[in-house]
C-alpha cells in the first residue's frame, strides 16, 4: 500500500504530461527544399525540420530559387488540420514580419512555396539572415505552436535593379499655397466702343424710315397712352432699362450683378408687354389701325 502511494505522484505527473502533450499543436515530417530554376529534382537542397530545435545552418534562397516547405500538422499525437498555419518571416533589424499561409489538407499535410518575388523589398536588402518561424493554431483548448525553425539567407542578383515601391501618402500639413488668379476681363479700347455706338446711332434714321414705310401711326400714341398708360410706360421703360443694364455690364458690372437686375426688368417687360399688346389688338379690332 505504501509502495502504491509513493508511485501515485509520479503517475499523476505522467498523466498531466500526457494530457499536456495531447493538447498542443506541433508538426512532423517537415522538410524545407530550395529548388533552383531549371534544375532537376535531385539537385534541390533538402533539410529536415525539427519542431523543437532550429536548423544549425541557414537556408539560402537565390534570385531564381523556389523554397518549398512540406509538413504534417499534429494536435498532440494525431495528424489534424488546424484553423491557421503560417510560415512567418521576420527581419531581425526592423522587426518586419510577413506571413505565408500553408495550404493544409484534412489529413494535416500542408505546403507552401515562395520565391524572392513574394518577399517584401526590405527582406531583399537585409544585412542579416531572415528568421523563419512556423505558426500553428486552431479553435479549442489545444495550445498553439510558434517557434523558429531556420534562418533564411536571401541572395539577390545585383545585376537586376530592385523595384522599391513609392512611399504611401501621409496626410500632414503641406507647403503654403499662393493662389494666382487671372486678371479681371477688361473692356475693349474706347475707340472701338465709340465706333459701334456711332453705328447704332446712324441706324436709328433707317429704323424710323422702316416704321413709316410699314404704316406706323404716331398719332395714335396719345390714344394708346390714354387706354393703357401704365402698361405702355412700363413696357417702353423696361426696354430702356434693359439697355441700361447691358451698358453697365459692359462698363463695370459683373455677371452676378447683371443677372438679378435683368431678371426683374425682363419680368416687368413680359407682364406690361402682354397688356400693351392687348390694348393694341383692341384698337385693331375696332378698326382704328
């Protein structure tokens, strides 16, 4: 009985160790291979990985080489597919990390292939070996796995220029901007304006002659003003006012000053002109024109 009690703590510790081992993610049958471009299968450098210790020597990846990682993920002693499995590369100087997802089957067999084209440009210019780690984790109570498995030396071809992307846009205070606006539009020389004014004034006698030829009756002016004095006065006044607005726009006003005034005068001309034309039609129907 005493002998059994003395062995009981050891048995409990062994059970805990077994349970702990059974509830941790790891891998087995892992190999890393560097396949040169155009080389045969036998020419590839192949190394076996240990989940407990890192490789004693670095793995070299040339400009045209392809690194192939094969392994079987395990949960305890059983091969199983995890929720996540990565090959994580870490630049030791800057701490920059880049993870590559392993394609894992239901049997736990996973693989990942990568070349220099898949690496960030910081890894291609690193002065120290890149640390390669395997990360395995999933849902449940099993402990995830993360450990360094080898160092990666990247040998870049110096004859091929390195494509470094542009720095991202950082929003911050920029340099002061000095706006340069165009000069205000100027009126043409006064000589040109006077020439056109003289042409308009010279055309007035021609206009009056055309009215007389077409039968304009100036003697009806008093009767028209007597029948609708407000409509005729506002209509002719709005015409003169519109000409005055055009003159102000030509000399000093801008478009924002001209449009409201032209809109008001145009509305007055429309309303008063309708009433004035009605009065003219009434005299025509009465036989006075």
